C-alpha cells in the first residue's frame, strides 16, 4: 500500500530564510508523480508544485523548489526567502499504487514564519 | 476565472436532516472528488468520479452519496447526517485524475457541524 511520511509536524523559520519540508514515500510504481499543496489558516488547499518521477530536473516554481531524490524516495519542498504569508500547513501527495484515480496525502507539516 | 465552487461554506445542522453540499467546476475537468479533513487524520477521500455517470468509493464512503449527472457538478449528499460527519469537506477536480502531473484543484472547503 502507498505510504507518505511527513516527519515534521511543525517547523519554524525566520522571515527571509530558506526552509526545507520533508516528504518521503513508499511506492513500487515505476512512473509516478508527487504533488505539494499549501493550506493556509483560511482553509483552502492550494497546489504548489509537481515532480514527475522521470523528470530530469528538480521542479521549481518561483520560490518553491523540490529536492527530489528518487533512490531515497524523498521529495522535499524548499521554500526560499520565507515570507509571513508562507505560514500554513503543507501536504505532499502521491497517486495510489497502480492508479492515478486517487491521491494519498501525507499528514502535513505546519510551518510558522517568524518576523 | 478557473475555479471549483462549493456551497455552502459553513453549515450547522442537526442529526438526521438530509443535506447536500454542491460542487461545481468550470474547467471542463473529467475527474472530480470529495475529501474530508479531520485533525490528526489528514485528508481522506470519500468518493470520486472519472466522468459523467461514473462514480467510485474512496476510503470513507459510508454515510455519503454522490451523483455525476453533468460534467461540471458533483454534489455530496448526506441522507441522514450524524455527529461523526462533522468535518471540513473539500471538493476537487482535475483533468484526468493524477495522470501526467495534473494537479487537483480544490474548492474553498465546507465546514459542516452536525449537532
């Protein structure tokens, strides 16, 4: 069965610093993708970034980038130059084994950016 | 503007009184899904639909019904709500499930309280 682990329930970072949020997963699929979502305190879920398992480059999207290590089955989210508005819950997600019909979500990391 | 619209955003109701949470997307997406989010349990999928008239159970379908009569709409029905269905509910849609990096776009959520 698919498993996604986010080992950091809570993280703190100083404004303007970079922060890395961890995500490890367990899959036997050869081709898969990983998604990261942000959930601010207002509750909505916002798609941030995607990494395909066969992508040669690590995904980047503005201040967000992924440190994707396929052999280690990890896809850590790096947020550069943190802003107060980055304070939120962050989830990584992966499609279910053998199926792209369902996503399995990690338990999330609560990031707090300090002024 | 491309979006997933859920209504209502907040609802307090009583046990046994049938309710419907509507979900509509304007992106011509094939795939739609309902999740519930509970503290400590993360996001769990209730039902999903790959296309019109095609629906499948997710991880926690008990007590819920869905229908997909039109591509854009995917209502969630609680025929006889109970207090354990108090939760934050999300509707999501994507082009074709999680294939090829298609992210799921989420509605703003519905906070449901069953007394």
